C-alpha cells in the first residue's frame, strides 16, 4: 500500500487520573483512508485515548494534530465540527427522541450543521438505511436493543459528516453473524466512503480480519504497532494480551 | 382519521373557550383568567425545565422582573404595557441568561438551589431599590384604559390570557420540532452524546434559559395589569416558583399541552380548596393540595397529558382492530 499522508498525529500524550497514569507518552500516527485497530487489555488506556482525541479529556502532556491543525484541548463539539466523530463503548442514545431524530440531530449540529430539516432528514435516512435501521426510524430510541443502539450510534456519528471516525467496541456483545455484518460495514466505510477509522475492539477475529494496521496499548504505553499478521505473532503482544498466537 | 378527530376536538375546545365569557359570571371568568395565566407560565417554564431538563425553582423571579419593568415604565415614564411587555421580556431574558451563565454548569439539585437563591436575590433587590420600586409597599397601577392594558371587565383579561396561552402552545409546538428544540432535548437525554454530535451544551442551555425567562417576563407584565399592582412579596415567592414547575410536571412536562392541562386542573382546585378550607384550619387547604400533587406524581409520573395520550391511542388501536375484524 502506498503511504498516504497522515490525518491524525498524536505526539507524546500523557493523561493522569490522580496518581494513575492512564496514558504515558503515547504517540501515534494515522494515515488517511486507513483502518487502524486499537487493541490492548482492559484498562490499557484505549477509551482514554479516544476521550483525549475527541476533547472529552485534556491531556497533561503532548499534542494532537488533526489535518495539521492542533486540536489539543478543544471542546468536543468543536472537534466534531472539524470532522472527527465517535461512538461510545456503552451506547448513549437520546432515549426520548426517535431514532430518526437522534440521527438528524447529528446532521443538524455536526460538520455541515444544516438548518434545513428536510436535508437533515434525508441525510439521516440515508445513513439509517446504510446501517439497516431505516425501518425503526420512527420509534423512540430507548426501546432499541443493544445491537440496534450500537448501529444507531454509528449512523448518528456518520451523520455528523466525519473524515475520521472513532469506534469504541462496536461489535462487543454481538453474535457472530451480526458481528461479521457490522465488520464488513465498517470496512466498506473506508473502502467506499473514504473514511479513516480507528476501532477499539476486543474481538480479535474482528480486528485482525479488517484492520490495515494494529496498534497495541498496554498499561498506558505503546506495546507494538504493525500489520495484523505481525501483531498476531509478536511475542510481547502474546504475553501481555493475546495469551497465545492467533491465526489471521 | 385520528388526526381529524384531534383537530375537531381542538376546534370544539377552542370554541368553548371563546364563548365561555358569554354565560359565565365574573368569578368563574376570573378563575379561568388565572388558570390560563399559570398555564402560560408553565409552558414558558417547560422550555428549560421540561425540554431542557434543567429544574428551575426560581421562575417567580422572572415574573417579578417582568411585572416591575412594565409597571415602572408605565407609572414613571408613561410607556404603555403593550410596549413595556417586550422590555419586560427582554430584561427577564437577560436575567435568565445571567442565571444560566452563572449556574448552568451545576447539575440537578444544585442548579435548582441556585435558582432559588437567585429568586431570593431578586426579591431583596426589589425591596432595596426603594426610589425605583417603592420597596415593600409595591406600586399601584393608576393608569387606565385599554391602551394601557387595563380593562373594565374580566372578559377582556380572559381573552388576553387565552391568547397568551394559545400563543404559548403554538410556540412550543413549533419549538419542539425545531433544530434548537431537538438539541435541547438531546442534551437533556445525554450531555456527552450531545457534545459528540456537535451540540454546544452550555450555550444551548443558556439560550434555553433565556427564552424561558423572556416568555415568563411577558407573563409577569400581563399578570401585573390584571392585579393592578406589584409587590415583591406577592410576585417573587418560592410558592410561585414551585407552583409553576408543579403545574407543568403534573400536566406533563416537555409537551405543548401539559402546562395547559395541569393548570386547568390545579388552579381551580387550589382556589376551590382555599375557599372551602381556607377559613377553617390554617394550612389545611395547602395540605390537601399537596396530597393531590403527590398522588398525581406517584400515580402518573409522566404527567396527565402523557397518560391521556397513551389511553386514547390504546382505545383507537382497539377500535381499529374491531373495525378490521368486522370487515374481514
């Protein structure tokens, strides 16, 4: 693969919670149109890194550059408008809004921030169809099951109009066939829609099968980085996380 | 079919409301005047309290600011309340923005406490600046005539309050489907998720508080004109603030009709209880009123409107089924 210019540069990020160092001088570069898998044991700092990139946490040290612009410490809603969207590990639907309104809100306030309701609606419906939730458009979001909530949140994140999308355990809790569907969908977002995606995932089958590159965090530090097949065989990664070598 | 029934019901209710003064006596009319007034306040409160989920217990402050603004403009500068009500709304709106900026980073009960403190501050300021507000004595409205929003008959106030309330309902109908309304509900449901779609949570809350206070301030002007006087302890009291919130919650918060239903039930009830038990044992009417509030909140936690809406749609669904069964 030809080396594409980077869309996100993370330089020496340190994030502490009291005495706990959640991230220790983490540096990471993400290239355009790349699908980066972010893995590591529980508590290794994956979600914290997402929260730092998207502005929910301010890092003590280090800078984050998105498209050459320093976005360190910007408020989350500003970062969204620049084209960085995310989903949450535990979905956060707007329970008493309908599924369609949930996704429309992203079109109305996201990057384009269209004032036209018709436009927002058609964009939202488009993404709901894409994730296969269009039939549930008019029901209240709180009635969705966990899989549907995750898909709705994906559609909502997509409706903000991102170039860079951060997915936090999108397939956790899904059964195998659902998982493979979603994984394929994520891959298509990169291949067809030209997005750049970082996905945090524990399901190795999912990460290893679709990622272009894998980044491994361990105790807040970078443990390894490389192609899925390299990571799967890496003795350090096996010891810290995988337990045994896995087939890719 | 459902939609036509809804419109027919609305039209009938509107006609009934319009012709009521023709056969009701002054007392009944004045009960409705108050019910419509409180409904308008409850609808105004709903913007930030219901849709925005920010529980204000200080809305009486905005009533007071609105009432005093237009009354001072009228009595000291001869400016008609028809103009003064806009100034009242704007000043109350500024006060709403102020409390939003200072307190909306607080959550839940802490915001509610801050609003109580704010209302108390407004009451004290009204008492303190005697040369403008005439302190605890308050101000009488001495001007007369419709051009000064003073009417000889209750029925004029009746139509004025009715128009205000209907405007409030129409506003909320529009508001709840607007971009801003959806943003406000979104942040109520989940602030972090709201930020993740690009909503500036803090700013949206402040604008919500400003709109809510603006409307409440206009309500204050109309109320002052109906009372013919303003006084700090009459307008700015915690009782009023809680009543505004209670009416909206009992009727059904974050809906354009909740405030109306709540007010049409609670205001006549409280007046009735007061007239029967008010003279007997001190506080008895308040206790009974409290019991009713408690029952509604416990039995119908999402409010009367939501309860009725669900009931009606259940009945409609059953009827449809029956109808379907017959033709099959």
